[in-house]
C-alpha cells in the first residue's frame, strides 16, 4: 500500500487489486469490471486509488439499492394493477353472468306462467284439477328456482 501526497492537503492511498477486492468483498476480476464501470479508480495497471474507489463503490451501492427499491416498488404497482384488472374482469364477468341469468330466468318464468294455458290448449279434455295442478307445479318450480339463486348468492331475485 502506497500513500501519495497530492497537493498540500489531499492524500491518495494507492492499493493493488487484491487489497481492493478484499475491501469490497469481491474477486479481483470483479474489481477490474468495477474499473471498467468507473467505480474503482485505476491509477496504473493493477493499482487503484483506495479512497476515491471506496467513495464511488459506496455511492454505487446506494444508487443500486435505491434503483432496486424503486424497481421493487414499480413491480408492486404493476402487480396491483394486474390484480385490479383481474378483479375488474371478474366483476364484469359476474355482472354479465347475473344479466344472462336474469334474462334466462325471465324466459323460464314466462314459460311457467303460460304453463296452465299451454296444458289447457294441448289437452282440451284435461280436467280443472289437472289445470290447477299444472299451475301449482309451475309456481313451485318458480319458487325453487328463486331460492336456488338466492342461496347461491348470485342475484337478488324478486318473487312474483
């Protein structure tokens, strides 16, 4: 290790790559890469300014840490955006599902409402008891469908 006076008050401590690598906790090869990246300050072949190199290395570590933290925060934001997009798609799908289910139920209710008339038209000899039974059955089916949908928690269906 050489101490060299530069001017009146500034000193430079010149060290070899082995010493600098031990200071940084890296390999000599990594020290050469740091010199290429202008972090380790090379003053001669295999010789480095220890103080300036330490300053640069310390600053690079902070900059790298800050960049990594920023990148991590950006990734968190992107992940949250993706989650929101997924939730939005699920909500949109659920809304479409509810609309579709409601339309299907309306169609089934219309069919069931006309069930008694349909039986009367298709079976002109059907007794009043049979027609009443058809009407009662259609109402029971409507009630069971309504309960099924409410229990599934899909939509809040109004009873007729």
